[in-house]
């Protein structure tokens, strides 16, 4: 949907952020790429502005794994921060987050950690963290989650391949990092009942989608909503997303055909 139309709707949309935890979704933290129509790269100065806003406006940044721990019924200030794909630029973001004292979860892909990107997908050409880089994030207290083994559309995987992508990723990451991996992010945000079942059987405690919305349900969940932050979001748009003025996009995502 056109960004100008989204902003026009958001200006009149009601705030929906009362209670629950809003999970933010980031990708690369870097300068814009002209080849990136999805605006997946958030410039560093904007990321700094956004983290400053969270601090100055009284948001409580919480670990992702506490998203369903509950809280005061009127608490509308809890936010969790997540990153998909393990881009190298996220190491800079992690340094900044440490200065703010903010926790975050980084969803990594073993294929990317191995340094094997696709030559045809522009978003895989931006450079990724290596195994040592990811281990350093964990050593600094950040959570590492799985984003599958190779980042495919899991709905199109055969049964054996699906198990390897989901369960195999968890096993490999736990062996390499020596710590539990209990969170998962669906590649491309795409999943169905079969994929969700594979994630549950693999022993993950929760899984993140790319569907806009706020999370209020108690207990484990394999359909955690997230609010994506884009590179062209100014501070006003970011604040509106925190307030839930873009949550209506979740219903639109439910209705549109899935590619």
C-alpha cells in the first residue's frame, strides 16, 4: 500500500496502544539504498532519534521473551525491539542500544552467518554478521533467535526440509553459541498452520510474524505481532506507530492475498 495513503489513514486512525507490548521490527540500520523499494534500511541518525524518543517519552523497553508476562492493565508504554536477518549494520545498532540500556533480540540465519548470500536478492547483498559477531552480541547480553537455516518461504518446504529449516536452525545455533535459542522469526513473515506446528514441535517458546498490531494475550504464542519501522519513517510516523495508529494495517494484511 502506498506510504502516502498509509500516513493519511494514520492521521485519523485511533490510538490502540493501551496495554500489552508493542514489538518493533527492524532490518538494516544503514544509509538508504536506491535499489530498496521496501525501505528496509533505517538510517543511523533516525535510529538514534527513535531510541531517544523511547527513553525520553517514558517507554519501558523489555526483552522479547517477556512479551506475554503480563503487566498493569493500563500500561501502554512497553516495547520490545527485534532485528531480522543479521545484517552487519546491526552491530552498530547494538552498540547504541547498550548505551541506552535497551535489550533486543537479533534473529539470525546460519546461511548468512556463513557468508553465503544470494546474488539475485538485493537485500542479501548488504553484508551480514559472522558467527563471531553474533557470539559477541550474545556475550553483551542480547538475545539471539532463529530465522531459519537458509531463509526460504517455509510454506513451500517439504516436510523433511521444513524440519531442517526450523529445528535444525535451533540445534545448530545452540551448539555454536552454547545457550538456549527459544524465539523464532518466520522468514518473509510467511507461515501457515503446518509451519507454525513445526515451530512448536521444535521447542521454541514464541515466534514472530510481520503482522502489525500489539500483543496482549497471556501465555506462549507463535503469532507475535510486530510493528515494522521503515527507513522513510520520520519521528512523527514512528510516534504514530508506537501509538497504534498503523495497527489497522494488520487487518489489511489478513485480507490481502498471500504471495
